[in-house]
């Protein structure tokens, strides 16, 4: 009897094990295989995503930053902090250049994580970037159209104005931060902000449509003379919006006026509010090209001739200065391109540039590059003839929030003002004609005015080819080889 019971027990145990082996085991195995396949597909997607960015970099004639080298964690369902439907990352493992310098080989690794959050895979992809003869950029870079283009916030205050000199209301603001217009300040054109927009105070205006990735507030007799679209709430208090209002949040109107239809809590509203603001890092492609172009001309550490005190002094580019340059009372200085030049010349200052004390500087069509800060103040005149506005520029490579500071000056023209790695400020009753582009913030205050013309829309001249190798791309198969993690 005991033997028979033991045999029956063994049969039951074997039956249970057999049942698990034929069903549960296969289910688990199949799930693991599916997760692995998804992780591999995500790894390929990551490698291809980074490859596409590198290809776009290589094919661009206006690239001013380095080649993309990585993609941080990207969730397929877009929910931060969650694998959701899976996620991927990618990075450049290695780069090499052939002896002739015409072909760059890039090895990319993509890493995928399956929806279960634990199963992972990786894939490597090799691509080549072949430089075509004569390529390397056009000498211009593309920016958004507007009188102020900024990578950070923009502030217009204290009876200061961004004005369209042609009366077409195109002197707008495009920025990746908030916009604040207060104290009778005005923006003579549309406003695109990747943050909140505030218009406050009497005679304070935005003359154009406004889109914002945040709340919009109009109060204290301020006004937006156009439509408003906001990824947030819109509040009007003793102010005016001249057109329609569409918002993902609530729209409130207290003692104000809205001239068009109101659509609130619109969860389906989508807006494109970010913009690409070019930069030019020290030691980068543009900086190297500018320095090389300047050093092809005169190289000196003394901007003033021996014995010079207050008489007029002139120089012809290209020219390279090593050290700071400061002007004082009564000084007069002009810089010009060579006679018959068809492209702008480069003046490269490896230091700071300070123009003050009532001095006069005339730029007759030269791109002035300063590795440090640029300051113009104290009743100084910095003049660019109207015919040279499109071929003249003041460019600072400083990362300071005041990389370019214009205050207390009287001018008839400036051209492009570009804080390539930092911010810019215009104050003290200054008047400038041109456009301001800054990698970070722009502040316009103290009764100052920037006069913008449509000639600066879209592209600006930087005097030298502004990209690295360009040409066609060829790539090996995305399945060149895999490596499991």
C-alpha cells in the first residue's frame, strides 16, 4: 500500500511539472523573446535617430555648433520617467578621418530598453561623411526673422522700443524664454515665446500676434494688437487683446477687452514655440575660421600707432589684435575692408573691446569678432553707413549675460549684434539700427531703441564659411552587428 501511494504521488508531481513545461514555460519564453525583439528594434531606432541628426549636421551649410554626439533617454510614449512602450539612447562611440581629410567615419551605438524596463539590447551603426570639393558653408547663417532673437528671456522696459523702420510691424521677438514688456515699452511686431508673456503698464504694446508656451497676462492698460495662442492661461485685467484668444487653460477678462473669439481649455491646441539660436563656441568651427581669416592680414598687439593721441586713425582688415582695446575721449577710429573686396573682412580681437568717453568708431563693412566682452557707452558714436549694415557685425564670444552691453551711446547704425555664447543688453537711451541675436537673454531698457529692417530677416552675414564638412552621406546596414546587454 505504501509503495502504491508513493507511486501515485510521483505520478501527480510529474503531471504538474509536465503541465508547467508545456504552457507556462513556453509563455514566459515567448514573452522574453518578444521583449528582446522590441529592445533590439528600439536600439536600431536610437542609432538611426542619431544618424539622422549627424546627416542633417553634415548637409547643412549654416551649422555653427559641433556634430551631435548623443541622444539622452527618449521614451516612445513621451512620458518622462517611464519606459512606457520602451525607450532608447544613442551615442557616438568613435570617429576617424582619412589621411586626405575628406571622409569622416562615425560609429554610433544605439541602446534599447523593452517595455518591461529590464530587457535591453544594443546595436552599432557605422556611417561615413564625405566632403564634396568646394563645400564648407556660404558665409551666412540662418536665424529666425525678428528684431530680437534670443536663446533665453527677453525684457523690454522703461520706455524702450523695438521698432520696424519700414513701418511694416515685422520687428518682432523670437525667444526660448519668457517675454516681459513693461513701463511703456513696445515690440513693433509679432511675439513668439517658449515661456510666459507679460504686457503691463500704460502705452505698453506688442503690435502683432503672440504665441506662448506658458501663461499670457495683459494688464495696466497694456495691449496686444493681434491674436493670442497660449499653452496655458490668458488673463486680461484693464488691458486689451485686439484679436482672437485660444488657450489650453482658462481665459479671464477683468475690466479689459478682447476683440475676437475666445476658446479656452482647448486641450488639443499645439504650438511650435522653440527656435534654433546659433552659437559659436570658442575654439569651434566659426571661431577657428574667423581667427584664420584675420591672421591672414595684419597681426599686432597695439591698435594705436606710436605717439597717437586724439587724431583720426584708420585700419584695413583683415586684422588680428592680441589683447584688450579701449578708446577714450576724443578718439576717432575707422575700420574698412580692402579696396575692391567682395566679401566682408574680419577684425579679430583676442580680448575685450570697450568704446567710451565720447569717442567715434566707424565700421565700413567689417565683421568684428571679440573673444571677450563688448561695451559701448558714455555718449560714444558707433556708426555703420546704411549701405554697409548687411556686411557689418559686432560679435562677442563671451559667455557672460552681458557679453554685449550698449549704453548711453548715440549711433546712426550698428548692423548685426550677436552675443554668440552669452547675453546682450541695450540701455541708457541708446539708439541702434540692426538686429540683436543672443544665445541667452536680451534686455532692452532705459529709453533705448532698436530699429529693425527686413534686410536682416532670415540670414545674416558672418564673413566666413560657417560649417564643417558637407556633402553626401553613405551608411552601412543598420544591422551591421548587434551586441546584447
